[in-house]
């Protein structure tokens, strides 16, 4: 079970709240893995997670845009790459042992999200802390 910590907050309230939801969705996968139901839930959980990720990335990019954040393009490219990699991984584990597939996907998403928040999202939050939105 993944436990959210205050140290994962980037200091941008809306985005912190959305990141928390992402982890809550990921924990749904964890709950089902632990209850030995990975096979029944994997597609549903990943579809829900995928939809929320799409929403969150679009929201985050719109926010960066409205602040005229100079790192927007690089940041958006990372989002796109992640979506591509996740789709690739889902295709790759399709038909594989459900538990192994769920663990693999969970590990990939958790590592990516945490790394992305702590290494990349923190940069726009720091930028926004010392500037004002342009729109
Ligand atoms: Fe991001």
C-alpha cells in the first residue's frame, strides 16, 4: 500500500490535490492485488487511472501555460512519453499472469509518478511561487 506523505507536496494546492487522487487510484490496484483480485480489476483500475491522468496532465499543462512557464514544452513531452509507455506496458502485459501484470504496472506507474512529481513538477511550483500568472 502506498502511503502519501506531506513531503510529496509541491506547494501548488490544486496539483497536490490531484496528485493525491492519482495515488488513491493507484492504491485501488494495490487493494485488489492484496485481495487476490488483480485479474478482475486490472483493466477497470487502469482505465480509471488513465482517464484521470489525461485530465490531470491537461489541467497541469493549462496551468503552466497560464503562467507562461518556460519549461512547458519539455514538461508536456514527458507527459506524452509516459502515456505512450503506459499504453505500451499495458499491451505488453495483456494476457499475462494477472498478478504479475498488476505488479509490473503498479511499479512502473508509482516510480514514474513519484519521480516526476519530485523532480519535475517541483520546478513549475518553484517558478509559480516567485512569479504571477499572465492570464
Ligand atoms: Fe507533470
